[in-house]
C-alpha cells in the first residue's frame, strides 16, 4: 500500500501554529460540529461509547492529531444535545 502524502507539507512550527489558530477560529465562527461533545456516541464523561480513542476530538480544538492527520472521526453522528467540553472552551479564546 502506498504511503499517503501528508496533508500539510510544511514542518515550519510557525506555519503549523498559524494553521491550528485559523482552524480553531473558523470552527468556532462557523459553529462546526465534528468533535465528540456533539456526537451521539459520546458518554457523559466524554469517552467514546464505541471504544474509539478520542484524545484529539476532546479538549483543545486542533486541526491535526499527534500523527499530523486531520482530526476527524468517520463514525461521528450529530447528537441531539451537545455536552460541555471544558478543555475545548479553554482553547477557544
Ligand atoms: S464516534 Fe467518534 S466522534 Fe463519536 S464519540 Fe466516538 S470517537 Fe468521538
């Protein structure tokens, strides 16, 4: 299997920080719902009821996970309510 090209080709920390800041600002401005707190599969403790690791989809909003991949979950389904995610609110500033 061929290795995928990285989504972001830059490794410049300043550029990566700018991407993260823009993503976070736009997610807030447009009310983007893609994180566990808004998913129907999340538990009250913000863990995933399906058992998926979700560290990148809770807490501070990030465009990329620790491997540099976009923070997304293909099992996300919009829930009827949205839980508080204190870590996300702290990073929205
Ligand atoms: S299915 Fe995905 S988005 Fe939903 S709670 Fe689990 S890890 Fe989070």
